[in-house]
């Protein structure tokens, strides 16, 4: 969760932020695992009953999720799981491709042998998670690979922009990519690093662009809503 936490005395019966974190993670992970489909209504009353909390806590969580583009807050209609439009999807991926094409040469100009060694260690962890069928861990590592290159580029503003774009792309992929696909191809990450280490900036940028275009092409924006109940979609039944 973002933002600071209030200090709570040891005698307090419960920490509201603990409840908020638990609810946020449950909803977030349910979206990312494709249990909660785009457009699913997240009714405050139902969430209060499921998690045993008051509306203040639920509203705080929904506002955080809206800030992170996971849900949309619609006037007089409440919260629903975000459903990015085809136009939004094209714009988000186009912005990400342009930004990563800028970041890669910057990262190459600053990267040391130690940096490349760290990238390769991260790729090995990614490979191990993939082959262990640990999808959540693998997805985090795959996104972290792109963000690590942004860190190496040494521009904090561009890094912040990429972090938001990666987050929004991850949501779109989680919502709309057909089952059985990998959100990021591990072999392509390995090849990008090899090109970077050889000093082939043009080749690395071209491969990264193709990598992101392939990811966008696999998205199926026609995926419908689930008929399951909210508790089941949240993995609570």
C-alpha cells in the first residue's frame, strides 16, 4: 500500500491498515490471476461482509486500487474491475515501446560488468520461477527485468514513467491474455541482455520493440465476465 501509516498503540484491538492491506492484496491477486474479470462489480456491502470490515476501510482500498488503475470508480455506480479499451491499450503499449527504446541505450552507456552480472542473476531467478510453474513470482521477476534496465539508465523521471506503464501493461495482460501464454518471454530477455553486453544498441532496441509488440498482439480484448460469485472470484470459497 502507498503512503504512510498512522501510529497505533499496542492496546489497539486491530490495525485498520492491516485489514486494508489484506483486502488490497486479495483483490489485486484475484485480478492478476484472472479470477476477477474486467467489468466485475465490487460492491462495498459485499466486500464489507466478506472481509468483516467497515465501509471506511473498503472505500480506502477501492481508492488505492483506482489510483493503481486496477479498478474504476464510477459516479453513482460504484467500483468495477478496470476494463481498458482497445484505444487505451494501444496508447499504453505505444508509450511503453517508445520509452523502453529510449532507456535501453542510456542503460548501456552506464552499465558495468557488475550490472550485467546482476541482470543475468535476475534472469536465472526468472528462469527458475518459470520452470517451477510459480506464475506470480515469475510475473514479478519478468516485470522487474524491464524496471531494472530503467534503473541502470539513471533517469529517475523516466524510471517512474516506466513503472506506471509496466503496471498498466501487467494489468491488461492479466485481464485479457488467453491462458497458456507467458506474459514475457524469458528467452527474449536473455537475448536483449546479450545484445546490450555486446554494445549492439540498435539490435537490443529492435528486439525489445518486437518483444513488446508480440505481447500486445496476444491480448484478447473480447474476454468476457465470469458468472461466479464474488467470494469465489476472490478465492475465498
